[in-house]
């Protein structure tokens, strides 16, 4: 996704590496909110209910209205939440306008009644995606001024009656990427509950009464809170870390991490992945770690390594029952590692374990698949095209969607090389490339005639 900044009806799009993508301008006033959906479409939502949609290169796609003529003129949009395939807008009359098909040619908009009014206002909002809700419909969580939380869907509001369980009205909310937990901030206190409101998972006092500028999840097991001068990370057992920043931040939650964007660049914060933690937890009962450690000793030309990459009977007895598990653990660690040098170390350890497999077919397939995936990911993480994906994100995204994103940026040569390397959809890339060339030549032809 591109970075976004705006001033005087101008929007600048950048890659995560700081490379400029496009500039977007508009004539509307009072921008309420903006954000990306999964199809990499940028939504700009304005106070009067107009929504403009742009692609990743800043080209105008379409527009639609959230507020129709049957609404009174004084009704406006005051808050917007943009999610994977749509958006939810809170109006000045405390109603909800929902569009969950923004990718359609003619997006459909419908209303959700909240039962709120000027006497009972909503002060915070977050949504639960349909894939996580029990009804299979989008659900909107509204923190009310009287200290409760409403869960709203097309059937109407459901008051969770949390007045006694929370000390004050909820001013910030965030839902975990797995849809299971809701983090609430109120008067310096973080309360994490299940989205069914049946279980309280965590209660943590930040000792800061002021509402954070932003609150997001970092993966599925920690919450990030951003104030003007610091970033606080709170873990599942009340453990915390504080990071000092001198510049404004923008947090983008991901399925396994959180991207921290500032005027100096883009950082990726995540919990140490399980396979890497396993490898570096050295113990007598941890064969994957022992194999990796032995390879490090071997690099240092230590005599202790003679028992590792040789056919030593004692070592074979030690590894015989778990050799494939040992190799798979090192391959998994390489797959989730972001540093190329360290990736090679894990793969070297896995290759060394091959000496103890009688039929290395299964090992070879997994090793080759991991190496291919890492080569693609490492190339994507370069300054161009600046698509920094983790392995988990790549697996969730799928190769087809990755090719779509490269084609949307007009990186046809790279998309063709990736498709050929992975053996998928080479023809689709060529057809898209040809269509872009034809449209470009047609535009130049008619433009020249007009001149």
C-alpha cells in the first residue's frame, strides 16, 4: 500500500520505500476519511457523502453517494471506517451508511439503524468483518457516550450493557486480525475482551489518561497505542514495551505484524515468529536448534562440528526419528526470516540435515518450494517495486493476487518473470500487457489528432 499525505485538496501517493506513485486532486471540501480496500482501491469520503475511488496509480475509477436525496440536507458524514471490501460511515444523525461492494461497477449502499440520537451519541467505531461474525454479516461496534457498546448489523442494534464493566465511555477500539478480541481504551485503561463479550482477556493501566492518537493490533497477540511522543506495545500477559518517536506516526495493522509509517520511512514490527524462536532456544531436547548451532560451529572451524555433517553413528541415532522434523523447522525459519543473510544460514542447516535422510524426496520438494518463495519475496522487497510482504501475508494473498498488484502498477516485465518462475498464468500477464500498450497507443493517437 502507498503512503498518503494531503494538503489543500492534494493527495500524494508513495510506496513504502518512499518512491512517488501519483498525485490525486479533487474539488470537494471537508474530507472526512480515506483508506485502502483489498483490491488496492483508494477511497476518499467527504462530508456531503460523496465517495471518490482511485486506483494505486492515482487514476479515477468511479464515484458514488452514501447519502441520497431522501435524507435531509443537514445530514452529513462525521466518521468513516474503511475495511477489506467496503466502508461504514456514521452520520450526524447517528445512523450508519454501509457499502460492502465498493469494487462493483455500481456499489450498493444500505442503512443500519443504531437507535442512537443526539442525546445518546457514538464516540468510537470499529467493524467486525463478515468472515468473523456469527451471522456472516458485517457488524459495527459503537462505543456510546453513556459508557456502553452497541453491536449493530442489518437487524438492528444489540446493547452489550457493559456500563458496570468499564469505568468510562470507550474512546478508542480495535479488533484483532483474527476477529476474536476487541481492545477498548478508556481513561488510561486498556481492556481486551472477546468479541462475543463473554470473556475478559486483559486489563492494563497505561497511566496515560489522554486518548491515544491511534490504537491498532500488532498481529494477534499485542496492542499498539500511539501518542504524540511514544508508541506503547502491550502483550497478552500485561508485558509492555515503549518506543520513542520524534515524528508523527501512522499505524497499519497486518495479519501478523504492524507497519509503522513516519516521514522517515516504513518499519515493520512483529513478534518473533515461532520457527525462529524455536531455532534459537537451545536445549538438549531441541534437535532443530542443535543442528543450526552445530552449523554455526562448523563455520568457525570448530572440531565439535565433526559430529554434525558426518555419518557419525551417535548423531544418526539422535536424528533418525526426527530428522525430517529438524529439517522442516529450519526451512520454516528461513521462510519467515526477513534478512537474506540469515535466510541462507537456516537453509544451510536444512541442507546439512539432508545427509541423514535415506529418501530425500519430501525434503527436496519443501526446500525448493521455500527457496523459490524467498527469491520472489526478496525481489519484491527491493526499493522497486517496494512490496514488502512477510511469508504469512504472501500465503494469504496468493500468487494470483500478487500478480494483479504488479499488473496494477504496470510492472509487466516483473510480473512475467514471476509468473514464469512460479509456473502460473503467464498468458494473463501477456494479455494485460498488450491491452495496456494498445490503450496507450490509442490515447497518444487521438491526443495528437486533437492537438
